[in-house]
C-alpha cells in the first residue's frame, strides 16, 4: 500500500473513533452543586455520587439531601428547583437523580435531557409537598422522556402503616378527596410493600372500573392473601401451604374476570414459589404440584408455555 493511501485509510478509521469519544466530565460542577445545596436553609446533609461519562454512556450524578425536621415547604422546593436548574443546564446531557428526604417521605427528581421549564418543576414540587405525611410517601417527579406538556409527570406511592385491603382503600379515598386536582400524576397506595395489598393507576386515581375489579379479585381469597392491581395487571400473593385445589379455583375465577389467559396480565405466587405468570397468552408455569395443575387446566388458552428452568 502507498504511504498516502495508508494515511487516508487511517484517517477514515479515526473519524468514528473520535466521534465516539466520551462526553466531558462535569464532576467539578456536581461538587459545586452539592456544596450549594448544603448551604440552603433547612438542609441537614447532602451526599453526592458522581459517575464519570464513558464512550457512548453519559455521566451520572445522584444527590441525596436530608432535610431538618423543621424545614419549611419553601426550603424543600428550593432544594428541588436549585437541583433542577443545574440538571437542565450544565448537566443536561447527564442522568440526574435527586432524593430529598423529609422524615419518612421522599421527593425524587429524575432528569436526562429534560424539556420542562423550571416553573413546571416548581409547580410539581408545590403539589407534592402537601401529600407528604399521608403515610410513607414517595413523590417521583420525572422530567425524562415526558412528551406531554409541561414535560413533568409525578408518580405518587403511599405506603400505609395499617395492613389490609380496607386500609388501602380508605387511604386511597382520603388522598383522592384531598388531591384529586393535582395534574400530571399517577397514584399508588399499598400496605405491606410490593407483596402486600396494592392498587394503582397509570394516570390519575383508580377509576370505578378498576375499583370494582379490585373488589371482585379480593373475594373469597385464602386467609393471609393479598391482591396487587396495577391498572389491568393483577398479582396474587398467597401464604405458603395453600392446597392446589384452592389455588386452582381462585385462578380460574380470576382469569374469567381478566378476560381469560389469552388476554390476562396475571401472576400468582407464595413466599417461595411463582406458580404462574400469564402475559397476553404467554404462560410460565412452575413444575411443582400447584404449577403443574394450573398448566393442565389452562394450557389450551396459552399461545406459548415455558417453565422456570427453561
């Protein structure tokens, strides 16, 4: 190969390599933001975890701000807005996460290449603050990939202390009465964590149809069971040791409510075993006694069947 041709080839190869270089580090800016937040009124402690950008991977900064017990609502809002201003400016191309701890509650802000104006984030924060104290509250304010104006969406999760279905429904009713006017939000109320009683909606509060389905799914459950309903996706958490005939009867009734295995989004498990997971006709069954029985009874409605070891 001629020297000139070799140099041209080398230059051509270097173009994509140069184009794929990592973005510049903003660690110093992140540390400045941490220091700024630590000086704000009502702030007790600030921690920062910064991950340097890599080729084809953005930088990441995670901030955790603990507020004092007597922090004013305006102080909480200032922490969120100060952080978002930095996320939307110098950290616009980085993944930003902020956790603001207010007692047992958390306001989380997520950002990556956001489109929201600061005023929209301030409004979302102002809406979230009165919800705090309604239980253990997570107000998850998202500004990443939110196409609908104002490009901010808040997902509320409220954990109630009192276990059981009735406490979940009562808390849901109380929250809706107090906060039904909050726009661009979704609501989830749960007791006992992800495996306890739970009801949620993708947008707004659960409506009459979802509440009616929740009631129907809750009927005649084995004692100690719990239903989780995420819009039209239902989960059942059973206590260990429920006989297969009881599980079979329950699953059959639930699938009828959910449109059959062909249409259902449904999962049933106990503390040790996932017995069945059905997603729009695709079925996963455990190979034990309960799972095998469910497979025999519903395989004709499944477009695809799999087992845990496959």
